[in-house]
C-alpha cells in the first residue's frame, strides 16, 4: 500500500503542469473569443492596419494584437486601449468575459448604442474611459459591482436620466467625469460616501438644485467642476473647512447667488477659482488677496459692485484675472503691474473710469488685454507696441481720443484688435506711413474693428497686403472717403466686410467677387453709384448683402438667384429701375428683403413660392403694378409686409388671413379695390394696419385686431362703411341689391355670353349654309350671311341659326353699348382660322377663342409685363387654386362693395371654358358642338340670375 501511495503521489506531481497548461489554454481561449466578439460589433475603422493581416486574427497570439495588453505569467488580457482610432459600432457584452481586465479605454471613438450592463462583471476593473462617443440610454446602476473602480470617464456621450445613486457604492473611486452627457435632476447625497474621491466633474449638463453641503465634507476632494448647469442657492460659509485640499472650484454659468464674503479664506491650496456668470452680488472680497497660490480668478458676469481691491496685486502667481460684465467702478489700480505672471486681464463691460495706467504696460507677459465697454479716457500709448506677446487687444466703446499709433504693426502675434466706438483719429501724413498699412505686418491678424471713430482717411490699395488670415474687417462710420480700392479683393479669407456709414464714392469694385468666403458685405449709407456688378453673384457663401442708401442705378442683376445662402438683402433708397428679377424669388433662405424707395416697376411674379421662411418684406415706394400675388399668404413666417406707395390693383388676397405671424401690414397708397378680407380678423399678432388711400369698398371688419385700429388705417377709401369710429358711414341695408346686380350682369357678363354665341353661331351657320357669306364693315372678319344687314342683339342672344337673314344697319357693330362693340371687335381676327367646310382648323381655331375668353374675364393680355419667361397668362390662371382671384374686380363689385356671389359659378364656367379651349395640345381641346352646349348652359344660368336679381 505504501508503494501504491508513493506511486500515485508521484503521478499527480508529474501531471500537475499538464493540468495547469490545460486550464490556462481554456482561459486564453475565453479571452480570445471575447476579443473576437468585440471586434465583430465594430462596423467601421478608418485605419485598416488595426485589423489587417494577422492583427486581431486567430492566427496570431491575441496578446500581440493592437491595443491589447496581457499579464506576463498567465497571459490574460489586463488592458484594452483602442482610444483615438475612430471606431464605429457597439460595445459587445462579451467584453465582460475578460475577467482579468483592469483598464478599458475606448475614448474618442464613435461607439453607439447602450453601455452593456454586463460590464459590471469586470470585478478587477480599475479604469473605465468611454468619453467622447455616442453612447445612449442610462448609466447602468449595476456598475457599482465594479468595486475596485478608481477612474470613471463617461463624459460627452448621449446618456440620459440622473446620476445613479449606486455610484456612491464605489468605495475606491478617485476620479468621476460625467461632463456633457445630458444628466438631469440633483446631485444624490450618496456621492458623499465616496471617501477617496478627488475629482468631481459634472460640467455641461442640466443638473439643478443647490449644491449639497455634504459634498464639501469629502476631505480628499481637490477639484469640483460643475460649470454649465442650473445649480442655485448660496455657497457654504465653511467651504474649505472640511475640504482643505481643494485646488480648483469651477462653478461658472449657473444660478448661484448671495454675496462673496469669507467663504474662501481657508482655501489656502486653491489655485483655480471660476465663479463667472452667476448671480453673485456685493463687492470683490479683499480676502482673495490672501490666496497666495491662486493662478486663475474669474468673477465675470455677476452683479459685483465697488472697486477693484488693490490687494489683488498681492497674488504674485496670478496668470488669469477676469471681472468683465459687472458693475465695478473706479479706476484700474496702478499696482496691477506687480502681477508679472499675468497673461489674461479682462475688465470689459464695467463702469471703470480714468486712464490706462502707464505702468500696467510693464507686464510683459500679457497676452489678452480687454478693457472695452467702460468709460476709460485718454490716449492709446505708443509703447503698447512693446507687448510682443499680445494677441488680443480690446479698447472698444470707451472715450479714448487722439491718434491711433502707427507702430501697432510691431505686435507680431496680434490676432484681434478692436478700437471701435471711441473718438480716435488717424495721424496726418502720407498713407504709406499710416497705422492701417502698419497693421499689414501683423501676419496672424484675424479681426480688425475700427468702426465708429473719426478716421477721415481713404483706404489705400495696399489693404490687399493684409494677412490672408484676416476674417473680419469693420471700418464703418469713420468718415472714410474716396473709392473702395480694387486691392481689397485680395483678402481671400474675409468673412465680414463692413464699410457702411462712410462717404465712399465711385463704383463697387468687381474684385469683390473674388472674396469667395465672404458671408457679410455691408456697403450701405455711402455715396456709391453705378450698377451692381454681376461679380457679386460669385459670392456663394454670402448671407447678408446691404447696399441701401446709396446712388446705385440700373437693374438688380438676374444672377442674384445664385446667392442661395442669402438671408438678408437690403437695396432700399437707391435709384434702381426695371422689374424685380424672377431669380430673386428663388432665394429660399431669405429672411429679410428690403427694396423700398427705388424706381422698380413691372408686376410681382406669382411664382415666388420659395420664400417660405421670409420674415420681413418691404417693397414700398416703387412703381410696381399688377395684382398682389395670393401666394404671399403662404409665407407663414412673415411678420412685416410693406407694399405701400406703388400701383398695385385688384383685391387684397383672401390668403392674407393665413399670415398667422403678421404684426405690421401696410398696403396704403395703391389702387386696391374690393372688400377688406374678413380673414384678417383671425391674425392674432397684427398690431399695425394701414390700408389708407386705395379704392376699397364694403364693410370694415370689426373683430379681432380691428378692434384696436383707428380711422387712420382706412383714410381715403370713399366706398368703405362700417363702425363710425373708423371715420366711415354706417353700411346701408341691401334692399336695392337686386337692381344693382342686374346692372352689373348687363354691363359685364352679357357681352361675354354674346361673344360666345356669336362664335358658336358663326361656325354652325358656316356648316349649314356654306353659301352664306358676309363682311362687316370695319372688322377683319367674314360672317356667314346672305346680305349686308346688321345682326340685332336680340337675335344673337336668342342664339338663332338664321340670323344671317336678319336686318342689317350697315354699321358693323351690335346695336348695344360700346362694351359689346369692343367684344365683337376682339373676336374679329378669329374667323379666318376656320376651314371652308365648317371644320375647325388645327392652327388657331378654338385656342384663339379660349385666350380671348380669358382676356375678357381677367382684363389682362398675354403681352402684359407680368407674363414673362415661361409664365404665360393661361399657365398663371391654371396654377391658382382659387380661380376667382383672377377675375376682374369690375365683374364682382357693385356700388356698395358687396360681392355678387350668384355670378361666381357663371364666371368660373367661362374661365373653365377658356382654359379648355386653350389647351396646348389640339387633341385636348373640345369640339365646337361641345362648346355650343356649354354656351347654352351658361346662357340659361345667366338669365336665371338676372330674373332672380341675385
């Protein structure tokens, strides 16, 4: 037995390495499978070498794969780092099978989907970094099972919900970064259980409520960063008593309030303090002067008052100091020169007075000097040019005077220079030595703002030598004279060019078309003349073009429609002529259009369908004619419309009742007629209405916004009636309505029907009596009659087939009024279009007659100015959903302005017949028999209306 025992023991010892090797092989296969499963969820990799060849392939050892680190002895995966490689896909839950994983770093990729809850199985995990991805959903609360987790970076994903209280169960967590992941709610009290927490970063979320005081009981905390949230309340008085190691406090852009008193007296380790853009009040505490390690102090955007305490100059390590946008008064302390490490000094937007202390320019380390929006006076010192490190200088909106130093070009690193809204002048002398040319030496200059001063200079052609990095140039309101130099076209990277409010003359240089990145061009309020150069149409990125208040003439270029990104276009107060180009109405991004006070003529195109986003449109004080297009009623964003002082005619479109955002509407001083649409009563925001000096008639609406209007809105419209507060007589009862309608029917509609009957009868008689032939004197028409006698009106209205045998008076006209004579005359040129056998030809025939019907009903001609390009009269009528909008107002209006609704069916029938007869394809036009049938129906309807007096 003893020998057997010894044998078994020896066998076990010999087999142990095999057992261990078998176990290790099994574990290695698990890790390899987990990595392969992780790879299978990756849908895109910009760097093919990561997964190319044998890399991340079963043909090679996975411990040698890119981004994979393994333990030496067991060859288990301990770290996976695929950060900054641009991967797309989802995180496989099989990642949880890497049971020895200590660090997982996938930051700066494009992983999407949910964070798998299986990740909580990684009990050895110490670092989890997933920031800057596209992960969504909530943070898995089971993550608290990763009890060894020390670093958790989840910032800048698309998570939702609040901070899981389970995070407070991570006892070893040192660094928590949840910035910019869409968190809401409050900070859970359980976070105070993380006794080892050093960095708490919750910036750029939607967290609310007060900051829990227990957070400041975490003595290990060194950084608290909660900027860009909605936290409120006050800061605890003993802020650093329980938190003595605090080095950085970032609470910018919240809603904290109260006074800053002694909260920070014990914060001796504090080096970074940012309290900007809250609601703190009171004066700047003198206690800040004792924070000897302070390097950054930002207090801007609060309600701080008082002076800048001179004790601030004791902060010898201070590098950045900002108190902008407060109510701080007094002068700039001269002792600030002692801050020899200062790089950023922001004192703008306060109530500071006095001059700029001379010794402040001894701070040679200064890079950013912002003193704008104060009441600082004096001169700009010439020794400013000694600050070789300066890249931002803002002295705007002060009371600075004197010359702009010519040696500013010595600021070799200058990127931003703003001297606007002062009383500065240019030093007299030759242009070759001006400050403007000196600044061309600043090769990094991106923004130059000289606006609202008294420069009184001309712009040298050498301005084209400015750095190609220049993006913003504003010299508006400076009494600049002369012409715009051609060299300005060399500033290829310019985004904004503002020369408005000067005394510039000459033409707009064509070289401006070379500023291919230009987004804003402001040349308004000058003395510029000539035409608008077509080269401006090359500015494909232009969003704002302001050329108003000049002496520009001729027409707006047709190519203006090429500026597809244009949002603001102002050409008012010039001498522009001709009609508005059709391409202008294709600018679908246009928000603001002002063409007022020119000499523009023609009519508005009804095809202005793309202006759906326009907010302001001013066409006043021109010579525009025709009807107001009803399509304007579809511009839902329109809030200001001024079409006054033109020659518009016709009705106010009913569609204007759809302008739900309209606030100001001015249609005064035109030739508009008809009734004021009652649909305007539904406009909820209409505050101003001017319809004065037109030919409007009927009752003025009285409800909705009309309850707030006065008589001034309706002056000069003699046929209006309604409430006496509008300065008009009361509306009369419609007792005599029937007789008035009869007059309208006889004057306008009967001649139309008569012309239809004439045409039909001519063709019918031609077929039945080919021998009947007659010539009416004065008309180029051959009528099928037997002798030369006049056709009576009664015979025509009866539609008789033997009228060629009636009596003729020899005048070549109907024995009715002049309107009927004109109607017959217009029909005259149709007759030659018919064949010898009574059949309609394929050339003019029914088509010509259809066009005449459309002319009679609309009182327009195909040759009118509004019908240009592809827009013909027939297409215009056919495109409108409400055909009654094209009917001439005289056919609808009676003396008291009431609509004759009974005639609408008749008029629409005539319009429909005209459209059918004028179809483009002859095969689609009706036969003459069909026309006669339709005519008889119209005639019966007409007689019925006359007999009823409707």
